């Protein structure tokens, strides 16, 4: 369990996707593991899912289903232009 809020987790996920953009697509299930390794935190499955929901609701990232399910930057969001 992490001391971070759901919004902080979502922001961390966004930074992770932004960092990996063009290099690697990250699966939603791996998002918590990757972010946890980067921040030195451990996230529960619920925290990971809630963070993903908050990230998708913000519109900064979307799900991509090209070949596999992945979280990618939303090209139409103003932060990603």
C-alpha cells in the first residue's frame, strides 16, 4: 500500500507513459509494477486500477488495442501536442 493519492499515482503513470512514448507500449497490468519500481513504492491492484481510471478520465492517455492492449498518449489532448 502506498502513501500516494490516486491523483499522484495517475500523474506518475502519465509521466511513465510519456517517458516510454515511441520506445515501448506499456500494458495496463504492468503499469503498477513499472511505476512502483521507478518510485520505490508498492501499489495494490485497487490503487493501480483507480490510478488508471483517473488517468483515462483526465484524457491525457487512452487505451490502444493495436495488437495488444496498451496505455498510450492521447494525441488529441493539449498536453501531448
